[in-house]
C-alpha cells in the first residue's frame, strides 16, 4: 500500500467552484506539504505544516487554503477555482529528527492530483 | 529569477549514450538533492549531497556537489530506457527544512 495517498487522482471542475484535495499518510511523519507542478516551472510550494497546530504559507498561497485535520491528514482547498489553477498537485511528507538534520531530510511524495479548471 | 537553474531543459538520447545534467545557482546551499519523477508518479529521492566537492555514485548515476556548494551535476553512464523521467534538483539554504526546486530536466532514452 502507498505511504502517501492523494484523492482524487483526477478532477475536472468549473470556474468559481470550491474544491478540496485530500492527502493521507501512513508514514507517521509530522511535516506535510502541498506543491503544484506546471510544465516547465518545476515544483512550487503552496502551504506546509510542521505539526497539527502549525500552518505556514509557501511561495504561492494566494487562492488556496489548507487544513491539517490530524497528523496523517492534510487537505488543500481552492476556494473559488480559476483556470490558471489548472496544474498537477502533489502532497509530500518528511520526518523530523533524522540524524543528518534538516538539510538531509527526504520528502516523500504522493502520486499527484491532476486538476483541470474550465 | 529562478534560484536553481537546471540545464538542459530537455534531453532526448539513444540507449547506451552518456549524459550530464546540471543544477546551478549563485547562492550557497547546505545540501543539494536530486529527485526523479516518472510519468504519473510523484518525485522520488535519488541522492543527497552535503559536502563541497562530494561525489556519490548510485549504480550508473554519478552525482557531484560543487566545491563552493553552489552547483551540482548528475552524470548517467550508458543510459537505459528505464532512466526516462524528469530529474529535479532541490537545494536547502542555511538550516531551512524547506527545499527550493529547480524546473527540472526531462530525459527521454530511446531503445
């Protein structure tokens, strides 16, 4: 079974609709992240959470919100979807306290959600 | 301005050829990581380098961190179709937990 799962895997929605993307993990990691990936632009950080009570904005948070419902669950919402939010969205997790410290942390990615906003 | 510049952006080669992809910056990084992303999947970590001048090998893949910790390279020897994918570099500055990703190099290896 996958350690990081995302639902749905594919979603088509219309401009103005509110949608939620969900992420669950069984790795027991404290830190979770949401990224979007656009062709030729790499991965850009939307929001991240270092524990259940911690939420931080990333590089491109405008138009998005998140909820950390539990250590294992981190959801991303688009309050009013617009076409330029069409992208591939990834959830990732990482662990705190590895021997190498923060600079050697590995991020574990889910399989992605492909979102099309019409 | 992109903090991490990857080159080339696209690479299409025949099986058995060698290739090198680059990840460059004007900033110093405490670590540099390389991820590979296959179609329909999320990125998967290949390697982490943390010391200037460090070289790590993973089978046919050789990773190098520049002496000044501002750049890195990935060399693949005798590429195989299974090497096809998007290669992303990610760097961390100072004690940050948050990596910055480059835009990636898309590699296609033809049989």
